[in-house]
């Protein structure tokens, strides 16, 4: 367990006393940097994947179930229709991006003309026939009606509901949700190595009798739990554990907890199709590896959180985001990595 006390950084302070880093970081952004390079510091990669959307839906339905809130009602809309394809779909996007409601036929014809859609004909009636379809009007009507909401299918909704039911009732996880005082989707921010690290914790549980805090994150996916380690490495979930654990003092401050200890971090995983929840506890060894980096037996080296923050600082300080630090410092003259090869 990690004691609740002031921690002194083992690393040299990067910043001078007068510097302030105007870059706030979440674990996912640090992971994005680690996987995709410094460009993500100025242009984020698109986080809106189907898997992430389903995971967020499951989290929100779970919170509604255990707290009686209305996150789903206020933020989601079930729609099983499909977006029109090809040019008609592009026309829909232009209308949705530039107007607040469905436009009249004349305005739509002007949009078509300005964008050179369906130029093979000059016959206005034929052009009108290209968009004057039920699928076009229905899609626009729904999108304008729920413009600020997340669109999901009925299947998404039912699958997420089933995941929530299993998390709350399955023998692997029911005790995690039914025994202690808990806080869901708990926001935090704190300073570390000159950066403001922030996040939202899925679940914090507090054992007031034994003065122990439990931090848990809920993950969903299409694969089985046996494949969770692959996702753990691919998306650097170890950074999430590291950041959330480093936030412990701030969490205690926000919740007015004194002399509490932190239990090992847990990932609660449920496969959308496997439908059996599993709990993965993060060891002290993994925590140290997340902070300081590690190398696999095959020779592949993973940077730790601290090294990534050092590199992020370099790019922020020098305002260079196209290539890695090594490329800039060595003027593009690099030596091929040979750590992972063995000579016969």
C-alpha cells in the first residue's frame, strides 16, 4: 500500500523558478504521445472510436444505476438509422456544421451548387431528386434534434446495460460495488514535474474503518479478458495507474481523508461479447515500471511516465513537434537500435 504523505520527486526539477508550463496532461494524452509522437501535443489524435464510446456508455449507465443520476437521459440518444452515404452524406455534414436547423430547398440547392455536387446534370428537378429522400430528411431531423447528444444504437444500449448488470451482480465483482462508500467519475488535477496532470477516476471506494482508499477503473472491449494484457501495453494503461496513484494525496485532500493508505490499483474489465467481468490488480513492480520504464524479454523497451514527461517538456520548451527529440538533437543522423537482436 502507498501511504498518504508528501512525496519528494526523485527526478531533477526541469523548470526554472520562473517557468510555468501551459500544457495540461491526462494519462491518455501522455499515452498518445508515447505511441504517436510529439505532434499529438498540438493536434490530438481522434479519440472517438467505437470501443471508447461503448466504454463511456457503460460507465455512464453504471453511474446512473448506482447513484440515481440522469447521465444517460441527458447525454445520449438511441437511433438505429444510418447516415446517408457518398455525396448525400457530405451534404448532410455541411448542413449540420453550418446551420442550426433544417434548411429550405433553395438553400440546399445553393450549397450543392457552391460545392459542385452532381454536376453531371443541370436539370434542377434531377438534382432535387438526388437529395429529396426520406433517409436524408430523417437523418437531418434526428441530428438537429440531438445535436449535443451522443448517438448510439439500440444494440449498444442493450449490451451496455447487460455489462452493468453483470458488474453489479457477478461473483467476480459484486462486492466491489455493494460494500463501501464510493465516488464515481471523480475529477482531479495536481502538479507533477511542473505539469498539471488531470483525470476523471471511474470509481473511488473508501473503507473508513480501516482507513484504506481503493481506486478502480472500468474497461470494456470486444475481446476476451485473456487479451487484456495486450490492450494494457498497446494503450499504456500503466500510465493511467501511475497518474491516478500519484494523485492520491490530492484525492485525500479533496475528500478530507487523513492518514489513509492506498490499496493497489485495480482494472475491472468486462468483454462486450464474453460477458464475464475480471479484476486485474496492478502490482508494485508494475507501478515502478510505469514510472521508470521497462524492457520486455524480447528486448522491446517501453519508456516510463517520467521519461515521457521529460520528452514532452523538451518539445514544449523548444516548440518543435514534427520529429522526436533524438532527430532534432542529432540533426537527423541516427544509429539503428540493436538492443533486441542477437548475433549468431
